[in-house]
C-alpha cells in the first residue's frame, strides 16, 4: 500500500462491514444504507431537511422504500421528524460524547472478546488483512475522510465477527453517533491516522483468539477517543 488505504480491505463496505448475503438487499435496505452513510459522514449536514421525493428520484426507486428507511433512521437518532414540518438530519451535540462513551466502553470490549472467540476462519483472514493494512498505513498520503471510513470498516468487521446480531446492531448505532462527532471536529483533530492505527493490536488479539487482550485494547480505544475529543473542547 502506498498512496491510499487498501481498497480491498480498509474501505470495503464501510457501513456494513463483513455481512455478506446471498440475496440482494431490498430497495428499502439499499436506501437505508445509503442515507445512513451520508448522515454518519455528515455528507447530509446536521439540521438539513431531508426530502424523500428527491432521494427517491436520485436512487431510482419509489418514495415508500425511502420513507421506510427514514423511519429506521429515526429510531437510530440520525433523523428526526416533526409534524407538518418534515424530516431533518439530527444535530450533533458534543455533550452526548460522555453518554456514548458510557455505553461503548462496556459493549466494545465485550464485542472484541466475543469476536476473538467466535470469529470464523474467513473472518480471521479478513481481520488479518485489515491489521496488515493498518500497519502499512501511510498517514500523510491518506485523506482524513478515508481514514474515518477505514475506522468504520474495522468496527463493523469486529461487530460482525461476534455473531450476535443484537450486539452488532446496538454497537453500529452507537458507533455511528460517535463517528458523527468525529466528523464534526475533523478539521481540529490532528491525529486521525494514529487513532486508526491503534486498531492494529486489537485486530491481532482477536485473530489470535486472545479475548482478554482484545477486550483491553477495545476499552482503551474507546477511552482514548473521548480523551482526544475532550482536549479540543
């Protein structure tokens, strides 16, 4: 890897990680993933009105799948609907960081430990490729937004490897909200690459089946993210 993050690994399906399916996703699921990705990365800015008709035309689908997607995103606190006013991207509040950390510092270590125990051979190979890409990361050559997408890919891959859909979906939700805070402060955070590179030991602990080591690495990663953001407040 030279000028960009390895596209076959670190930026592979950043929102949905390793969740392969023999079936094509429904129109509603496709709309959900696309809109969610835009909201998480702040491509749809906080407070922006969301027009389901415009999105339906853009995606080439009917309005009903888009409306279904927006309903799901409302339960995940990524959009908010107001009677007679419409649907808007939720605001990002830095005060939510402490609440998010309270949840993530409990669940991320559990996910890492479960992944270390339950990951299947193909998943361990993919996690190894992610760790290799992290080790080879040329921080100066990779745009910050691509690094954030890499961070999403890594987290999704770990969550998928738990083989616990309830834990996975819960952590995806909270990681999405934490990532929005990161994106909001992207211009102020000097060490995005360092944050991503810290996943290397976590991934290798999971691949090695070291549940305790993986949990410890995940706990420090979450705590370190909060410390880094708070230094900028």
